[in-house]
């Protein structure tokens, strides 16, 4: 299957234009899950030598307009489908849909000399978003209302489809300043796999009053880097769709689309029952210089409908008529590609600050403030929670958060600790099963320590 216009490739990815805080990090910030604690706070260390194979993934999908439970309806056959009328009714002028897929591979921790520790880890980050104007939902109803024979016009200005995928090779150094205060940092080499970034999207679709012609005008500008999309930049701007998944393999083209970043964090325990932790992470950039391109699509076209008149033999060939129309659109909106200039994007920086208080041998209380800061968007979240340890091998946490400008957002997590294995599953919105939630998220992982047992820090 080939895609003629490269902009259509973006439909297969979601975004970076609106950054976000990972949904389940508050549940993992104080629970002793390694190496995830070190991932959020580079000052967290382990006294024994640790080599962990860490298949770990975080998933989140959310939006700012409608609840997912009510967005699906069931037909007579029991199949579920999108309820477009519900979505249109609840759509805002700008509707954000985002998806995160982040996972880890490997973590190593070693004490190198007195009060110094070193770490190394490999992690992959994928972030996707749609920014959808309300008229895009309305477009599903068609451009003509046949009940009263009136036209519908659509303004798709502001639509943005952006994405990035990169692998982080992180080296850390930790210094125990005193018995109660520890500093740590990560220095990261970044390898960018894929990027699509929308700079401009303006499109109008107007149907004339006589219902016989539809006028389409578009002015689109986006940039992209896809090192393994071999057809990119070819005369036809075509892609084999099977090439697309290869962009996200962490081991492909290790020395292309390079970048760098660093994290810094601290841990302060003034006495045995109280711990303060904080960090600033992902201060860095990626230079996209492999198969990169700036792509412009601009033009206008008046469409009078498909030609479905019979030929000389009295036959109607709809497929041929459709292909003729698409060839005309492709010629009118021919992408103009400039692949001569590399460009740089900056990572949205994350801030964490938390406090944990030990109540007794079974219970801890904690709070975590989280934020993502960028030049164009700030996201703040607050979480309160409790940690319950009914058994030495079992830890349960419950949380409530202020996020997406709403209170509540109930969360829960289960961490199972064995000699060399940790297994955990957490979510920040178990209310999805009870209410019409705007987000669904879950994180799960299996940490297998090849060298030492999971002793408490």
C-alpha cells in the first residue's frame, strides 16, 4: 500500500505539540520500584550492585472534551462504534487527544567508591497528539443536509498532528553529600527515531448554494524526519506502509538524529520517618538531520462531484472516476519538499517534588507535585496518596489527583516484591470503570535483577 501525499503519513501518529506529564509517575515515585524511582529522580540509588532487565511500559490516552465511556455505543449485533453525535455535542473549538507509550530495557547501578554511585539505563519515549478543530467532527455528517437541502461549510484551521519517538542512553552519577542528603544527575545521549511537527494547517471546505460545486482550499506546512522511510523525498513522495514501524526500533541507525539532555535531583531525609525528593528532568534537545524535510502543500480546487455517467457500452466505472479525481487532487496539491536544512526541537522539561511520611510499619502517606514546562504550554498536577504494606512482598497504594482541571482522579497500584523479581501494575484513574472519564492510563512492569536481591533501600 502506497501513500501519495506525505502529509497522510501523519494520520498514523499522534503528537508532541502539546507536552504532558506521564500519568502513573506519582504512584511510582516513593514505592521502592527500581529502576523506575531512579528514572524520575536521579539521586535514588541502591547500595548493592544491580543489573536489571526491565521490560516496563506506560500507556495513556486522554482528551479534553468527552468521556471515553460515552463515546462508544453498541449496535444490535453487540459491536461498539464511535458515537459521533455525542462527540460533536461535547466537542470544544480545540480538542486535544494524546497518547504516550514509554518503556525501558536495562538498568545498571554500582557503588564506585565511598559515597559515589554510577548508573546506566536505556529507555524509549514515544509521544503522540491530535489537536482537532470542532469542524473536523462536523465533517462526518457530510457537506450537505439532505433534510432541508442546505450546505455545510467547514474550517479546519488549527488542526495539528505531531509526534516524536526517541531512545535515551542515560549515564548517571550520584553523590551522598551527607547521611541525610543525596544529589544525583543523568547525562543522556538521545537518538531520535521519528518526528512529525505541524507548523501551519489552514483548510476550508465550502459548498456553493446550488449544491453543485464544492470549493477546497488548503495551506499546510509541516516538517518531518524519518530515517527509515526510504521512499521519502522520492519524485512520487510515496512510502511503503510496512516501513513505518521500523522508525521506532531503538537499535536502528544509532548515530543519526542525535541530541543530548540532563536531569538533576535530590533526596533529603532529615529523620527516619520523613523524606523529601525532587528533580528536574529532560532539559535537552534533538537535532533532526536524517531524511528531514520541510513540506508545504498549498492550492485550491473546485469539485463538481464524481463522474458516474455511463460509457459508450452503458457501464459505470466508479473506481476509474475516483482515481481520476484523486489524480487531479494530487496534481493540484503537489507537496513541495525542502530537505536541505536540519532543525532542532527541544524536549519539554518535567519537574517533580514530593514528600513521604512514615506513619507506622504498615502505612506511609505521600504527596507529589508534577509539572511539564515548555515555551508554549504548562501542565500542573497534584497528587495525595497512601502506601499500605500488608505483607513484606506486597505493597498497595491509593491516590487522588488534581489533573485536567478536575479533582478526584482516583488511582491505585500493586507492587509485588520477591527475591530477584518485582512486578507492578498501577493506574491513575480507576474511576474510568465507574465514571465517564476523559483518560485511560496504566503502567506495568517486570523488573528482574540478575545480580542482587531486591532489598529495601
